[in-house]
C-alpha cells in the first residue's frame, strides 16, 4: 500500500456552491501519481449540502488515486476545522486549502517538489483573482494583484503548504483571525517558495463587503503583531515602498482610487469581531 505523502486539509462552511469545483480541480491533478494523497474535508457548522456534495466525489478521487474523508462537526469556525483536519491527517506534507479555491493543473506535483528536501519549508502559488462582477471590486482586485506582495511574493491567501519540519513549528492552530498569516510568519522569507502555478481565489463583491473583509484582514495582521511579536521580523517586504506605490497608482488611477477608498474606510472604523466571508 502506498504511504500517504500529502494531506490536503479543506475547511468548509456553507460551501455547497463551491466545494465541487474545488474538489474536482484536485482530482484532475496529474504528475504526482507515485505519491499517496488524501483530502480531508471538514464541514463545520454546515446546514446546507456541503458534506453530501463532498462525499459524492469519493469515487472520482478513488479512481485518481486519492483518499477522500469528510468530517462533519456541528461547531462552526475555521480554526477548529483546521485542527480537526490536522488530527485526522496522515501525510508528512500538508496543504491547507479554502473551499472556494480552484487550483491550476500541476499544482500538487509542484508543491510536493517545493516541499521535498531538508529544512523547514513553506510553499504557496501564483494567486489569480477571477474577474469580479462588481466594477469597484474589479478595479480593486486589478490594483491589489499588482502589489509586490501579491505579484511577486508568497501570500498564503486561500492556499499554503508546509513540510513536516515546517509544521512542527507550532502545535494546534491558535484562535487568531488570520490563520494563513500566522502560518506564513512562522517562516523567514528565505524559507518560503512560490510555485508558478496559478490558483483562483475570489475576492469580495461590492464596496461595502470589500471594506468589511479588508477591515477584518487588517485586524488579523494587527492581532498577530500584538500576540506574536517574535514573528514580526518575518513580515519584511509585505508592504510596497512609497515610490513603488506611486508608480503603480500612476499606471492604474482607477485601481488605485478603489484601493485607496477601501483603505481609508477601513481606518475610519474599528473591525467587527465576527468572521467575514470574502464573497
């Protein structure tokens, strides 16, 4: 029997409309047939068909050489779901994936290659935002994707992977707003690698939702700085220089305006303590 090498941990809350696209993109992956692979869907606090739709993909995953496990828990919350997934996982490599993310062809093989080797390793991929229906979201997304952190860095938004030595840097995921930010800051920039395979990560639709979600994201960043000051040094390069921001703004005035309006609105009001869906 092939030993499980990669565990994909996929928290899902009320994702019946997106879970199939996410799972089918995984099942279509090629280039890593020699490795044992499993996906663990943790349906947390769901009252819709998320769990049933995930289970329906079992035969397709089995045919592709994967093991699919669906765990249901009445308690909602992404952090709890991540920890349940980790407890069930058997792989030495871990991929943490949002249920509305669609990975590009070759993603699994590329991530396994990036994580294979000595030392703690963290891997991400090339983030692509599908064009939003909202004009303001489209302008914001266009500008945001050109920021160095997104265009050139390893963001971890919606998708990040670690090897066993890297995962050993923390125990259970703590109760923080930004789980991906926490994981990412446990690694120095030199320990992170980006694979040049795209994945689709949807952005918030409409100005009001953009502001709410961005406010929550900024609160998550501030929380990590407060609770884990020893990790702050790993955040170098996350913000563009003034000159770079000016250059980007001149190249895309409409995008810069949308980004600036959202940023200003975020600073004018304290964040909500409730989780905000990005859609």
